[in-house]
C-alpha cells in the first residue's frame, strides 16, 4: 500500500496518508479508459446541427414546367435536392451522441487514471485549505509552494467555494468537486491535488507517530451509465470496499 506526504499550503510536510490499492494501486486498463473517455467526450457534443429537407424549404409549390412537350426532363418541384436553393438530402438533424457506459466500467476507468497519476508521483495531498478570502495571488503562491506545474486538477470539498474563487482565473488550473471526479479530467491533468477531505480511497492518516481516524472511501462520478437491465443512471456515491 503506497503512501504520500500530506502538505500544508506552505509546502511543509505535516503527515502522511495511505492510498487504497483498489483506487490508486491498480494496473491501468487502457482500453477501458479509452472507451469511457470517448463516451464522455461524445456526451459533451451539443448535437444541435440541423439542415432543411425539401419539405421544409420555402417555395416549390407548382411544377417548374409542364410534364411533356418541352424536351427537358420532367420536374415536380424546384426545391428538390438537386436544384439550387432546394432542400438537403440526408443532412444532419438534432440528435444525442450519448453512449451507454456501465457503472463498473466508469469506476474502473477512474481508478485506472488515478493509479496512473499515483504511479508517476503526480498525486498531491493537502492537509486543508486556509483561504480566508478569494485571492488569485495567494492561489499562485500555493502552486509555487507545492511545486506543481503544467495543468493542475484541484479536487475540492463541498465547502471550498473560496478556494474555487481563488483559482478560477488561472487557465492552467481546473477545479471540480469530489463528486464530479472523472477519468477524463484526471488524464488531461499533469498533477492532481486532493485534500484529506476530498481524497478517495484514503484508508488511514498519520501525523508523526499518531494514527488518525479512518477516512471514508467514496468515489463519485458524473458520467452517465446503465444498469444491467439497460436503464440509464447517473454514477454517484459509489463506495469502495476496503
């Protein structure tokens, strides 16, 4: 079972926390991650593109010319697809690009992504946030103290609105709540920053030689999944067994 140091906002080590093997210690399943990420990106598509068929364009009430005697091919409407200004044949219409993904696959993809980041040493755990007022300058100071660069994913608790307001103006930082944690956002981030409150799969905390209380293990995701009977459901509050 791997463990990581727990740091303060100033970058000092104040303890350590163990990472659950069933969340951060898996062998990453690349095909499952690919399928889940593809489904998540497909669900983001608006699907609002639309073209008009020959029945929706204006005009074309009467035949362009009589059926016989002109020497030209017979035509029934000047709004047919092969006419200029006519309707579009087989054009796009509003649709949903959502794909059905099983709950267990969504969870496995998320755990695989977290395991990949933990194996590379890209998981950072903070003791707690200590922002009194929203301030971007203080947010930049925290990133410098933690020595995290590139794209950073901050996993916040439900009461960390001040933290979100502090980091929201930074283009390289993406903030989301623990219940919104998903495989795609983990994979596109160079560093993933948790707190003790938002860390999934924490099975025990240590500060010096004093063991702390056991942390609840909760994994949540906002992806759409399906049950075995084919009905759609939203993956939320999936508990890990430790």
